[in-house]
């Protein structure tokens, strides 16, 4: 792209949309990695995300009153999920009753030597967030 201004502007709006649309977080993160020098292929990916949002406008996070004060947490990790740097991606979701109140999905800082190590790191991040 000759002028990446439009690309960067749309990516900024998509980053804001990820606050309530968790389903696009991974895709938006991927296209954000090319903000310094986007190509037409990256712009095509951005347009695909926008089309997806258009057709799923009724999706989002819904908060409902809860009788229970129970917290539930779920964590997961993939091992060597990124083919570029061999790092794993870990994530968690924390619920208050049935309401999702905290979530994260990010590439781990170092390369895990096993799937157990990758899962342990994701679990440790979940425990920190719960605490």
C-alpha cells in the first residue's frame, strides 16, 4: 500500500471493537503486526474482518444479574503454535456466575520445551488474574 493511513485508522477502530467482540481478537492482533508496512493482502484480511462484523452485528458480551458469587476460570495453551518463532499462545477466561469478566490471549514470552510447560504458564497467568 502506498499510503497506510487508512489501514492504520481501520485497525485502530477494530482494536476498539475487540473490547466487546472477543471472537475477532486473534485476527485483529494478526493484522496489527503489519501496521508499519501493510500490503494489499493485509488490507484484504482487514476487509474480511469488517465483512464478518457486518454479518454478526448481533453478537457481543451480555451481562446478566447473578445470584451466585462464584468465580470460574478456564485456561488453555497451544504448544509451539507460532511457526515463525515457535512460541506458544496461552489464554484464560474468568467468569462471575455466567458473566465473562476477564480474558486474555497472548503469545508466551519464551519458547516452552513441552506442552506441559506451556499449559503451566497459562495456568499461572490465570491464577495471577484470579488473585
